[in-house]
C-alpha cells in the first residue's frame, strides 16, 4: 500500500474510533480557564479566603477552642469555614491563569509552582471536609465527644498528610516564577509568597500570620483579576443571556444537590 493509502487508512480508523487529532490552528483564540473565569477567580478566591480568616480571628487557634467556638457561635463559625473552603476551591482557575502567564517566559517554575499549589489546594479542601465532620459531631454528640474524637484521630493516616510541604512550598515557587517572568512586580511577588505563612491542617484558627498570608494573596491577585476582566471587549448581549441561563441552571442544580 502506498504512503498516501496508509495515511488515509489511519485517518479513517482514527475517525471511526473518535481518536482523530486535527492540527490546531496557528492562532488559538481560547486558553483555559479563559478571561472571565480566571478574572473572577483572581478576585473572588483571595477575598473569600481573607473573609474566612477574619471571621474567626477572635477565637483561639487550636481545635478544642475552635469546636468550643462553634458550639457557642455555630452560624459565625460555619460562615467562616465555608468562606475559607469556598475560597480554596475558587482559587484553582486563578492559579491556572497565573501559571499560564508565567509559563510563557518561565515554563519550569510555572509548571512546578502551579502544580504544587494545586496539590496544596486539594489538601486544604480535604481538611475542610474534616472540619465539617467535626462540627457535625458537635451537633450530634456534643462538644466534649467531638473534641475527644478529633484528638484521637488527629494523627491518623490520610494520603494528604504527604502534601503538607506543597501547601507552603508551592506559593514560594510560584512567586519566584512570577518575579523572574516579571508577571508581577517585586512587592506583589513578595505578597504572593506570604501565603506560605498561612497555617494548614484540621480546625486551624486565625493567627497574625494567617491574616498576613491571606491579605498578601489579595494584594498579589486582586489587581491582576481586575486587569484580566477589563482587558478585552465587553461580552455580547447574547453571551450575557446565556451566562444568565447557565447561572440560573447552576443555582437550581445546586439546590437539587443539597436535597441529598
């Protein structure tokens, strides 16, 4: 069979199995997560994180004190930990967008720093799940029982205990990449690196370093979020309408999901 025949055969086979890989255009018009998702994440993620930190600032740091605070102020502590968890999840598009900008000039620190920060965000989300369970124990069995249960399981094995270094080191590597690539200025790179000061683990309260780290993230990313959202044309009316439909659908599906 000729070379052309073999190529045609491979093309037909790839199309048959859904594995065809057409060459991308030389001018790619979209790079995930995109301008709107990235800009919103850069704005919202740091603000939610800082809000969560500040809302529990008046309570002592260690987990028995956090459980006692929840027992006395359940709405406030639920709001605080919910904001922190939502901010942690909301940061992934921001990290992706920042790593993409850094990677245009410094791909190694972009890939390493972005990857480490992502793993750190996963670890913090896991911790948030344990926090939620601990608060549920307070409601179901009382504070003393919850404190005893958390104390007994505090050093129990979980896979994310091996990711603790990534929670802190990722921000340092990403900040170094942002400085070397000139994506952020020196002050904002330093502010980004301050996120390494934010305590990690289960039922962690607020310390001065917590506030410094979360505030530093706001200084580093919020201006970039504003610039990202303002850099480009305004969305067309049709796009806004579809976004409204999608947002309404997400709210309805979210409510349905909460019903169990």
